[in-house]
C-alpha cells in the first residue's frame, strides 16, 4: 500500500510539472523550511519559499521543457520514502530522486534532485582476449 501511494504521489508531481500547475506543485511539497531541491545544472536550494519559487519560475515559463517519468522505483522506510526514476526531458535522460515524507495521510515531497546520466561508451581493443572496456562521458 505504501509503495503504491508514494508512486501515486510521484506521478502527481510529474503531472503538475507537465500541466504547469503551480498550485498543485505547491500542495505536493511539505510545508517545512527544511525542504530542498537540486534542478539539473543548478546549485542546491533550501527552504520552502526558495524551492516553491523555483518551481513557480520553471512552470510559468512558456518554453519549459517537456518531462516524463520512466521506471519509477519506490523505497519506503516507515514514514520516509523515495522514488528513483528516469526523467525524459526533451528526449534526454536524467536520473532523478524524489524524497517524500508521510505527513498525516499524504506523501509530500521534501527533496527533489535530477542530474544527467553518464553515457557508457563501449571501446574495443585489437586484443580480443582483453574484452571491451568502458569509459564514462
């Protein structure tokens, strides 16, 4: 039950982003000054006013990226949980983690972070016995 509820809260987060619904986004976050967020390429931000302000700015931007959540995986430990997923942002994959806390009967966000995923590039060598090697870019 907890895993399905946290997956539903995570889906609501991405639905609010997709529709540009600032009020829904605001309701999905815990009403605490200790919430935090790291948007791709941004420094970390802490505090409800700053976090909600960042989402307001992003959602009200008419050229905001299109985003979809793929492969959500919930981990729940008591009243805390997180969802690890892949964000597809305008065709680019990002790794994302959304941390939730159960407050009353609702799972509310306390931290969001997404960042680019390193691409694995297979390199082959002339010596077939050495096998492929990997490097990250």
